[in-house]
C-alpha cells in the first residue's frame, strides 16, 4: 500500500507508491484504445455523444461502454489507497497511509495524439469530465485536496 512519508529536508509530505506505476500492455494491445476497455477497471464515467447529446454513462463487469469520447476509470496501480486503515510509523521516519482516489482519464479515443492537437470540442469534453470528478471527490469523506495532472 502507498504511504505518505515526511520529507524532513523540505518539511512536507510525499506519496511513496507501493507499485511500479507501469502501464499494463499485453499482446501489443493498449488498454487505453477503443475496443480494449476490458483491459482496464470498469469506467466510472464514459462520455458518449449521441444524437447531439452528451451522455454520462458507466461500465459494469459484463458491459463496457463503446464509442466513448472521454473515459475515466480507477488506476490498476494507484499511488494512493481508498482503504482508511490507520497504520502509522515513526521509525526511522514518520509515515502514514496515503488515502485517496487515483483515476485515469483517457482524453480522447485517439489518445496517442498530442493534447495540443485535439479539437476545442474534445477539450470541452475533458473539462466536463474533470469538473464531474472533482465535484464527486469533494463529496467524499476525508478528501480535502484534489490534484490533477496530465501525462
């Protein structure tokens, strides 16, 4: 499990993940590409544009949303844990559990394209998803800080 450790030099906490953080690629298939949705956790949010309307859908174990324009799912190798176990350490350095949520946002079906090249409409979809997730995260108990970054 990941943990928060005190950085005594900079006087702040840092997250130390338990896993390697490497993307799961098997048989040359990319888990982020359309058609490979079963290679990831079920999506908690998938935006689908149908008949001029933007629909917010989610996957379940038997059925994965197809023809999505943005997809959000929990990381297979999260930097933090949703478990609220209270295991603290102080030897040799102070540490505590790294509680939180870690989601992967696939910004477009053609995710290998540079973000600077995606359309304004696609960026709007990404911002809708980010807004939705941030609002949901702040409703969760013990969430007081949300950090978003893009690779």
